């Protein structure tokens, strides 16, 4: 059995981090050998602090990707009247974006391997900026094309970040380091909620589009300063043929890996249910605050930013708690129960609620609705067979992304049928409650040391 680094020793390319949703080195996973990474031949620098720069860079890239991904959700109250969107249209647009992210997660691994993780995210962000540029076009398909490209832009951040951090992160702190990187998701959402509506109110929606595109360009430029070092192990000799992306093996392996470990399917389905609820909150919270409760776009954006900011703290806090109590399953159970309760409470909100109460509820949602993802991914990796950690993480992440896609669609459908936000929120509250029931049936004991529990 290969040795697992401990203490502050950096992980090598053969050590898979707790949230490494990667497929095999040739675009497909090997279900009979140890898990692989995008640059398995690389070794990270051996200095004690060599992980800091890669972590900061992946946090920046994750934050910008999330900022771009939240563009339509936060700008919907402004863009909707401009382009004639209905109230529930944002749900379908967000779902389209998630479909783009899923497409990359299932098929895009050869890009990460071939050009390197940093370059893969840079390419993705470029696609997202192009998507934003499509929005002003007088075409009915323009919003959906923009959503799809923004979703593709968001896709590379997770596998690329996992590839980089599993090589650089010290094993003793790897869960916390991965949680910090994942905190870039709500951090980007908070930035979108605070900045974009304010720019739109002061200078118009076109200025918000220009700012978002500028943020992408700046991030790509900063990433270029470290790209040569971090992407040094890329397989530049491999041709990125189209069939490599869409091969059956490349698509099938992550799902097959989920059935190789006990309790992994149930844990993954629970994550999908939690993701459906979170996806609905992401897509409709600002719209509900404006259309349902009568808040201004700026105040709604501020509340959305509070929720996202507390999501940052929630992810890191839950990761710390799960390490202290020794069970990620117990931690996610608590979040599932409180997430369901939070959705029930928002369903009962009313226009006469004061701003501070809505802000408090948004903070609670950040801690509960948003707090589970990093720990759930780490628990999948911990319970997977040692040689299939990357593949099982990929399969679980695909189910989570499917949940992010389905949640806004379900919410939009209920809203379209009933015209009532409260019924839509009560419907999605059932999903984390079901996740709790699934998690109760999963053992909270630490997994087998060989990773085959």
C-alpha cells in the first residue's frame, strides 16, 4: 500500500484529494487500477508553504467563475423587463447554465489533461465572457446561448481546482484547504449580489455587462502569471480530438465508480437533493425579494450578498466541525434538517417583514442551504475505494450538478402552475428533508482505513 503523506508534507500527483472530481488520465477512468489525476507524474514543490500560491489562485478562479455564474440570477430583475422575460424564465436560464456545467464535467477532462488546469479555467472564463456579450443581441435564443456558455465557463473550476490542490495541499490540512477553495462559490455570489445590481442602478445594465467581462479578463491575466509553473505537467503532446471528449468510456466511468463502494449511491443522491434546494434559492431568491416582497433591486442584492457571505463561513465552519466530530455524515445530516426548516420559513415570509429579519433569514440560509457541499464531497472521497476516489468524486459531482439543474426547473414549474412563491419554496423544502432521511441510513462511523467501506 502506498504511503499517505502526513503532517505538512505536500501531496504528490499520486495522492487524490478529498474533492477530486477527475476522470482518468486519458479521458476515462480505470476501474481496475488506482485513481488517477490529470498530471499524475507531477510532484509539487516540497516547501512548507508551497501550497499557498496555488490555493490563492484557485480561490480567485473559483470566485470569478461563481461571480459569472450568478450573473443572470442577480441581474434577472433588471434584465427581465428589458428583454421581456417572465418571472419564471430565470429558472430555465439557470437550469440551462447548469446543463452546460454538467456537460463539461462529464466530457471536459481531456481539456484539463491536455492544456493544464489553469489554462482550462482560462478558456472556460473566455467562453463565459463571450456568453455575456450575446445577451444584448435581439435574438430569442440569445439568453439561452449565453446561459449555456456561462455554464460551460463554470464547469472547469471544480476539476481543475481539485487537480491543482491535490498535488499541493498538505494531507493534514487538505480538507480545510479544499473547503477554502470551495468557499469561492458563495464568495463569487456575494460579489455578484453586491456589485452588479448597484452598477446597473447607477449606470445601466450595459455597464454591469462590461464590468463582468472586465473582471473575467483581469482574472485570466492574473492566472497567466502562475500558469507556466502550475500547468508544467500538462500532456501537451496529446491531441485533443473531438471523439476523446464524447467517448462512451469518458462519460460512463464516473457513474460506474459510484457503485464500487457501499453507501456511495445514497450519499450522492442526498447531495443531489440538497443541490436542488440550493439551486432554487440561487435562481429565485433575488427575484422573490423584488417581485414577491417588494424590495428594491439594490436591497435585494444586498440580502443576496449576505446569504452568499454566510455561505462562505458555513462551508468552512462545517468542514471544521466535521473534522472535529470525526463524521462528515453527521454534519451533513444537521445541515439537511436545518436547510429544510429554512426553506419552510422563507415560504412564510411577507412584504411587511423588516429588512433586518430578511437579512437574518438570508444568513441562516447561507449557513444551511449552502454549507454542505465541501463536506459531502469529502465524505464521498473518504468512503470510496482508494483506487477510485477521483472517479467516485466525479460521479457524485455530476449528480450534484444535475440537482442544481433540476431545482430551478422544479421551482419554476410550481411557480408557473400556482403563481405563488410560497408553494414553490415549500415544494423544494421537501428535498433536503428527503436527504436527511437518506443520510440517517448511512453509517456515521469512520470508513475502513483502506477506503473501501
